[in-house]
C-alpha cells in the first residue's frame, strides 16, 4: 500500500481512553460493516485486556514488596550475626529493591496496554470476515507552551474490503476485495 493510500484510507479513529465509555461511531463511515453493539463488544474486550495487564502489574508489585520485606528482615538478622551470608543477602536485597522500583513504575502507568494476542483474535474472528481491520497506534503530542510530550493510544478501524457486491431490499450480500477507500474520518 502506498503512502498516499495509507493516508487516505477510510477509517474510524478513536482515542483509547478506558475511563470513558465506548465512543459512538457513525457506521456509515465504514459502509455499515459494523454496528454500534459490535463496536461496544470490541471496546469491552480491549478494556478487559488492559485491565488484566494492570491487575497483573499490581499483583507483581505486591509480591515484590513482600519479598523485599523478607529480605530486609534477613539482612537485619545477618547484621546481628544470627545468620550468615551477609554479602549474599545484601546483594539479593539490592536486586530486589531495583526490581520492585521497576515494577512500581510499570504498575503506575495509566495508559492502555493491549496484548497483541487479543488484537489478533479480534481482527481474525470479528473483523476480518467483515472486511475490517483494527490497528492500535501511539501518537506523541507535544504541548508547545509547557514543552511536555505525552503519548496517546488511538484505535483505527480500517475498511480493507468493500462488502456490498449486490443488494436485495437494502440488504448487502457478497464479499469483494477492493483497495481501501480514499477518505479519512475521525470520531470524537
């Protein structure tokens, strides 16, 4: 696909902000190949994937804090010469504190984290038969006044095939592969 076709492909774009409800979409933009209910289902799957990631990070952080406390008690006992291996215990404590700090940073990030397997499953089972494709992309937006750059995740629902090859009484049937359509539409 050329750069010109990529820029002008027909798509819906929405910011991935799971603190908000699913955005309302104009289904005509994607040739009525998806309904609002189907889009809401996909939004919920993405939200659940992101929530699972954050729950795992919080759980890992708690485990690291408990292990750090245990190592801290062992280090105190080693200082009192109750147990041996001072150097080993202090090295383990240092490694554990660094690991806990890294996991704390990962757990505190608020952005959406979508697992690639979930995205591939949605594309293969829900969207590919309809001639659609879901992409997740990151954009860096810089505020020129405060010189702060923030990252935002966006989802693009792209029309990769045109479904209607014939219609009866307003119902579309068939599946014809065509190039992506030349228009760029943003929602919200």
